[in-house]
C-alpha cells in the first residue's frame, strides 16, 4: 500500500526555493516515532509506502490495518493573524526554524487505514 502526502502552504509562495523547506513527521498508531520527510517546492507531493512486516525507514512507514496515519509539521511562516483570529509575533525569530513556541502553529493531517 502507498499513500501520497502533499504539503500546501500559501505562505511558501514567493519564498526562495532554498528556503521553502518543510520537515514533516509521518507516523502511525503502531509506530509513534515514524519517519521524517522533507518537502520543498520540487519534492511535493511525495509517496510513502506502508509496511506491516518491516520497521519504518526512509519512505517506508510501519502501520497496521485500523491505524490512523498522521503527517505533522510546524509552520513558522505564519501571517500576523491566522484564519482562526490568532495573532503571531514573528519579530523575535532569528530564522523560520528558530522561534519561540508561541510563534508557530503545528499542522496535523490524518488519514485512517481501513481494515
């Protein structure tokens, strides 16, 4: 089995290619450590293969029927006010990956493996 993961972030538009990178943790109920997948403007979408026999590694994720699959990343390219009305202050960030916890939002997408 395989799944396709695509990161769509409006804030990446106009970001230089070498800076538009999103490190995403993909994990399942059976493997909470999961794998890390790096997305950029060239590597999007990407294919992850589900395995029931082998440990997670590279582009293979260990998962069992009935598991939920999670794709999670921290969004540091936040607008001053997001769609939920939450305000972000990015003035204290040294870079897009060096901010205090209040200056980003964790984005999680989920999918269920049917039995």
